[in-house]
């Protein structure tokens, strides 16, 4: 089934975009946290806030399910793992046809 392979390719592409956004958000957050870049840097603040607005609807339900771990937010890691599992399952289903 060619249509299923195309669907898997689209999901993989969207997953890669989400993972890149999570990594960018993490790196910018580290730069702010360790004062490598000033949090008053308008460009990076806007990029960081934009990525947060995009990812928050996806990460909020994961945060609600997870126990509170204090200052460390594991929801991006859980999202990445979940997306990778989804890709593996879809890949197996697509290869079966």
C-alpha cells in the first residue's frame, strides 16, 4: 500500500520537526539559565516564547499525567520517546503490507 507509506513518511517528518523544536527550546533555555545569553535578548526571547506556544498544547497533558519532579521537566523527553515509539509501530505496520 503506497498510501500507508506516504502517511508514515509524513508522520516521520512531523516528528522530526517536533524533536528539533524541543531541542531548540532546550538549548535556548540552557543559554538563558546559565546566563550565556541575556534573557532580555529580544530575538531569542521571541523564538523561545513562540516555540513554547507551539509545544505547550502537546506537553501540558503529559505534564498533567506525570508526577511533579521539581525544577526538572521530563515531559519533552516523554514526548520524544512517545513519538519514536509511534514511528516504530507505524513503520512495522507499513512494512507488513
